[in-house]
C-alpha cells in the first residue's frame, strides 16, 4: 500500500458553511450565483500508486469512478446539478 494524505478539513464547519451560503443566497436573490461551481478535496502522494489509491478512497463512497488523466494526475467527480464534488491528485512537481 502506498502512502497518501488527503487534505481535509472540519466536516461540521464545512457543512455549516454550505448551509450558511444557501441561506444567504436564498435571502438575497439580487446576489448573482455562478453558472457552475466545484468543491475539491486534494490528495497528496509522491507516487502514482499513492495518488490513485488516495483518489479511489474518496471516489468509492462518492459513487464515482477514478479517472487516470495521464502524466500522474488522477481525479473523480460527482455532479449535483451545476455543482461538482471533485477529488484531485496532482504530481508533486506540478503543485504550487
């Protein structure tokens, strides 16, 4: 098994923030909403196997396939209307 780290945050705070955003946008119809939006979880691993395993560990409960994008990149995504939940693994040399 390879080593990977999933950059995750405080689940309760994240969900509360989403609910706060929904309430705000509902109460303020003059505020423009984006046509599409994405929320991303990032996976860190030094090798391709680790990046693939890290993405798959989130993709499975998400009900989404893990995609090999080539050159060491992997992702999985599930769309909820115009909002996408994305899991992304980027090779170490490409991270900024």
